[in-house]
């Protein structure tokens, strides 16, 4: 499992690749040092899944550990409804759907099908509004796009030139720990 990418970091990579490097540096430290409000809320929304409280239905799998040898991915799904062949990722709030969030759902999908599960439908579920947002199964072309994204992730060099977007830095959970910026975060 060495060098496998955690699915939970895919969206962070799109936000800023350097944040993945910082995540790896600080992952052993007290999470309270860097977790900002949105991340804490996101974690809480997943806790009911991780502790398997979200549903009692027999055909619903929750927090199932997943992997893909093909893509080099590991992680966990939120919810898989076997009878509906439906994979769901819960988010507390989804004002906007970012490509990285779609990649995370695709990553879960690719892992599940590689593990032999049947998945025919994908969706996000917004907890704050009780809304389900269906997502299409990735096409062949989108699988190529995803493969190229994973390759970029694997080949990222934190010592190379990094494009800094100071507006992003102000909203980054690593802002106060990052050597690339003097910004303060807004949380
Ligand atoms: S503070 Fe800025 S440069 Fe540093 S990891 Fe965050 S977004 Fe990237």
C-alpha cells in the first residue's frame, strides 16, 4: 500500500498541491492546530457514517474501506446502497461542486468496481438542505482525464515552482503553517 494516494486528499490537491505536502508534514500533529471551521464541520458530517449511525438498512454499506491497484488509491466510501447500486458521498453543504469533489466520488466508484461491486448511480447528498445531487457515471474520456490527474498528483514535486493564489491562502487550513505565504487565514 506504500505510495497509495488517499482519496480524501484529491480535492485538496486541486485547491493547492502544496497543501498535500503540508498535510503529510503535519498529519501526526494535533489536528486542532490547523483544522478550520469548514473542515471540522465536514468531519462531523462524516462521523455518523464512520460510526455507522447513518442508516440501519441491511443493504446499505457504510464507511467501507476501499482501494484501487489500477489507480493506486485507498480510502473509504460514505454510503453504498446495494439494492440501488448507488454510491453516495455526504457533504454538510455544497454551495458549489468542485472538480476535486467529483474526482473523489469517481475515485470511490473506480475502487468499488475494481473490488467487484456493481455501481450504476452516483450522487452527493447535502445534509444542510436534505438534497440529493445525482452525478453521471464517468465516461471513457472522463476516465482518461481522471488518470491524467492522478499521474499529476503522483509526480508533484513540492520543491519545484508553485503557483501561489493568495486568495486561496487566506482560506487554506495550512495558511498559518505554510512557508509560501505571509497571509493570515480568515477563520
Ligand atoms: S497557504 Fe497557500 S500556498 Fe500554502 S498550502 Fe495553503 S493555499 Fe497552498
